[in-house]
């Protein structure tokens, strides 16, 4: 009987010990469950934060993509502007080269015009000198003609007063000498030789052969350009 009682007591003790162990293990499991639940809550919070972070990252990526797209558009615009500016620079350089060439041509034209003006002025000076010379010659010829006319009038009046034939003959001889010594038909340049060279197309017979060789294809009387000249022989 005692053995059976002891065995029951031992069995109960063991049972109670096992129950305590089970309870303790259950408490441990509950504690572990609490820890796991708290960790699960933390993980859920982390998942939520990760999801919110992913959403923010997604929105930020979209914003960045939009900004990149806008920047690409602006970059394309700037590229187009740079290309047009390069073309404009090339065109401007070509235009400046063309303008420089035109300016150089205009400067050459101006220099040629100045040279031509100087030549024209020199020719005008020569022409004025010749015109003045011809006018002086004309004035001199007119004065000589007036003097000869006055002498002729005096001689005619003197002839009228004389009735002697010999005296009349002498006066006629003097008249003939005066007419022979007239300047008409003399060279307009040297006034010494008879004029025997005629110019064409003006037809003026106004210089001698020696002075004609010194002229430059221009009539000294009318300053007309001559094609040729020919010598006139009086019989």
C-alpha cells in the first residue's frame, strides 16, 4: 500500500511539475508571441513606411523624369538656337567678306575717279590756256586789222587829196606792201611761218608744218580732236 501511495504521489508530483513546466513554456510561448506580434507590428510599420517611401520615390522619379524631359526640350531648343546662330555667324562672315570686297572695289573706283578728275582738270587747264591763247591771238589779229584798216582809210584820204599819178602809185605800192605784211594766213602758234597744215574734220588751216609736228592731234584754233592733217601747197 505504501508503495502504491508513493507512486501516486510521485506521479502527481511529476504531473504537477510537468504542468508547471508546460505553463511556464506556455508563458514563454506567449511572451514569444507577444514579441513576434510586436515585431510583426514593427514589420507592418516598416512595410507601410517602405510603401510610403516607394510612393514618394515613384512620385519623385516621375517629377525627375518630367524635369529631365523638360530639360531635354530646352536642350533641343538651345541646340537649335546654337545651330541657327552658327549659320547666322557663317552668313555674317560671308557678308562681311563680300562687303570688304565691295569696299575695296569702291576704294579702287574712287582712286580711279580721282585720277580721272586730275587728268580732266589738267586737260581743262590746258584747254583754258589754249582758249586764252587763241583769244589773245584773235584780239591781236583784230587789233592788227583795225590798225591796217585805219592806215587804209588814212591812205585813201591821202590819195584823194593828191592828184599826182606818181604819188598815187607810191601809195598803192605802200598798200600792197601792207597787205603782203598782214598777219592773215600766218601760223597761230609761232606767228612767223605761213599756215600750210589743215586739220580734219574741222578744216582749219591755222598752223605751219613745224608747229603741227609738235601738236597732239588737236586743232589749236577750235581745240577739236583731229583724225588727220594734210599739208596745203599754195600756187
